[in-house]
């Protein structure tokens, strides 16, 4: 949502970046990277380690041998006890793949005077910080259609470089891709797209059984609609503009529409077993990252029970 008042006053402070000028984003990137690393370090300090199956030296658990695995992985001594074949697993055997998609479309450039920063900057900071936390825990992180999954310790630098050199169109929702069944998807967006588009995207992404988390990043003005008098509104992605003679009269209907839209999104995530969170840019990102970490841990435990996966995430935030 872009807002312009008579006399040239504007709350759309990031309009220049919204044009897709890569130089503006490149100039902001060092600051975003430093902020993400600072936040990640703070949050990681408050988290317990996450123990799971892997390629380390410590025994983790036995599990059933699965068709297609190399026979050399079978633990014959354990298998001799009954009629099944077992594999002896160790900690950190296989990294979990998490796909993080930060919305970089035009609507994410909006920032009102009530916000600490624009939605685009906040979404990138959260994406970078979350990636740092996940890689620290031994996971692999990728960006759909932009960056292949990696467990590199310099994951933030790789993400930033991939985003800056991404030739794809910046859509409001991720392009179609097929995540593996045991992977996770984190979508960071304002999710003001029509519910039909959101439903189609979630249906496609969840078709393989992948787990997902939606984070709606909003400016506080997009929730409270703090406008009075004659105000001109224009849609940053080309849908047009409209002028309100007395904007305060629009507030009740606007609030109802926002609540209905969010209710429809939540109904879709509940149907799929995904999580849905709302993050305002006037709130610190640490709160969201702690809550998101806990939800991802809980989701992975449920996936372990459903699929028999060794990727048990048992860490909890302090």
C-alpha cells in the first residue's frame, strides 16, 4: 500500500528501491548483513543445541533399513536379533533442507513513519538471520529458484550475492518448484495477494508433503490504517489508485477486510498443517525468530512421527 497526501508528503519512503534498482539494494546489503548476523548471534545464544541423526561419531539410534540404501550401512549384529534389517545412525548424519523465500516484490518497499524499517529490509534481515541460525544447527538452506541449498558458514554472503544477481522477476509469491517431502519452506511476505493465488501456491508447494511456515510481514500502518482527511492511495504493483475524501471513514471496512483475508490464509495453513505468523516492522525481529525456531522444531518432531525420519529436532528456545 502506498500513500500520498496533498502537498507532496509521502509515507512511501522506499519507493526508489521498489523500482527494482539493484544499486539501491546493493548499497543497503552490507547494513542488512551486519544486522542479520547481530540478531542471529543474539538468538543463538538463547537456544539450546539441537541434537539429531548425523555423520558424527556419537551413536544416535537404530532405524529400519530402507530399500535403495547401500547394504554396507546395515548393522548385522542388531539385525540378527529379529527379522528386520537395521541401520546404526550417528548424530548429524543428514542435514535437513530448509527453503527460505523472502518476498522482494514492489509492495515490500512500503514503510510508514510508524515502522522501524521497510518490509523489504526486514524480510531480508529475517531471512539472513534465520539461515545463519539453521546452518549453525547443521542444516542446509536454499532460496527457491535463486540459490541451491548449502550448509556453508558464509551462507548469508551467498544468499546476498545470489539475490543481488537474481535475473528472475520479483513476484509476490514464489515461482513453482518441487521441494522434497522432508524439507521445510519458510515464506516471508506481506501476503496481500488474492487468496486464490495464495491457495494455489500453497497447494503446489505442499503437494510433496513438505512442511511450511508463512510469516506475514506488515507495516503497522497496514494494520491500523492511521489516515484522516483527504488521502490518495496507490497500489505499488500497478493495480491503480484511489482518493479518499475522508479516509477515517474507511477504517472499519479496511480492518474487516484485513481480518477476513488473514482468516482465509490461516484456514489454508491449518488445512495443510503449516504455521502462520504475523510480524510487524515496529517489533524486534528477535521475537519472531525465537517463535519460528520453536514452531520449526515442533513441526520436525511431528514429521519424524509421520514419516519415520531420523531428523528429530529436540531443541527448545530458552
